[in-house]
């Protein structure tokens, strides 16, 4: 408990020296206890500098995840107010779906330092090395029609773009429907999975998984993926980015299900789509076809125009940008 309190205090004052006496007074412990706690935090990998006769400072690049530090940055009502932090897990989505969903509160979040079996759409893998990303799954109980399930992904995409801009100063873009891109490379993937109330034909619950690359990119995927660090040189932001994603996601999500802002969200999502006007290959059961991207409709479907002038509205599927 004291480790979490000291780390949260240093996180709040990141980059500034906090004296041992100041920490001791705020937490009502001895300076010796503070010294021992700082030593324990260092053993866990947190980069804490000592300034002789002055105090302690959390290094700008220290990037360990901490529940209290994440919680300190939350402004949400529900999202993340019940939260788990895991050192490693196969997949945050899979882990959350294994739990008793009915016993968990709306807005429960699971955050992992790394994933051994991160997943994307259609069973694809999502590379999730420990310490190099923010991997979050959020439990939502929205009571919306099945036809609007995909809109949860759109809300998450808008939220991630806002959070990355706020925390990291990066203006990311969207590749329909669930990927966030930067300079032509993938920065973030989103996977939404829903439980269905068959009798009512509505969503019983949804698990929205968000994985943002923040650190070093493995060499085998560096030609298609990027990260916050690769793009900007910024480190030490994982706790703030986790808080920012949860804050923005709740804001956008509530705008959708409570405040009637669906069109505003769609408009922002459309502005962030970098594929509008581009020629793409649409994968389908016939082997695929080329089409021009026109935009999205009021249900979030991608509108594309075939060479013969026919317009298609895509609910799901894969598209690749043509040279």
C-alpha cells in the first residue's frame, strides 16, 4: 500500500523533486519508511532519482503502470472506477470475458502490462510486448440494439485519437473501422466483442479492447507498426495515457448512449478517416474488388463506389489501400 502511495505522489509531481520530509508528512510515515519504499520501488523497475539533501524525483522516462497513478488522473463517473492491473495476461478481452460478467459493475476495466495472446479482428494476433503499450479492456452494459454494436468501436477510436493528442501531442488518424494510424503505420488496434440477449435482440454487454503501442516496436513488424515513442520520442506516459483513454472514452460513449450526440461523433470520426477519396481493395467472398472510399453513413458503415458507379455500404470486412 505504501509503495502505491509513494509512487502516486511522485507521479503527480513527475519531473519535480519531492523531499523525503514532504512525502513523510503527506503520508504520515517516517522518513526511514519513505527511503525503504523508494528502494523497493526501484527494485520493481521504477526509475526514481535521488537528489542529495533534496529528495526524490520520478524520471521522465520511467514508465511503470500503477493503479493509483492511473486513478489519480481519472475524471470519469464509472469507467475505470472499478479496475484491475495485471502484470501479464493472454488477452485482456479474453480475461474479462472469462469472469462472471453479471457480478462486475458497468465500466469495469482491465489493464495489462503485457499480453501473450493479444487478439485483433478475425483471430489475428496483436503484438503486445510487456512494458511497451497500454492494453485496456472495458466492460460496458449499454442496452443498445445489435445494429449499433459497431458504434462502440467508433466511440473508442475517437476517444483514443483525442487521448493520444492530449497526452502525447500526436494527431492520429483512423483506418476504418478499428485501427488508429500515424504516418501510414498502425499505432493502435481496437476489438469490440459483445454478449447478446437473444430474446430482446439487444446487446447484453460489450467488451471493448484497446491496445496502443507506446514503446519499442519489434523488428518483425516495424514496417507496418509504430508507437508513441517511435513517432515522438516521448516516454513515461503510460499511466497518463491510460487515464486519458478512459476519460475520453466515457465522454464519447455517454455522448452516444445518453446525450444524442451520435452524429457529432460520426462527424469527428469521419474527419479523422484518412482513407476518404482513396482507392482501396475490398475483401469479400468473391475475391475482392477495387473501390473509391466516399465516407461513412449514419450507421457507421463505410461507403465505397465501385468503378461502375455502384455504391456499397460495408458493415464489416477488410480493406487495403491501393498504391
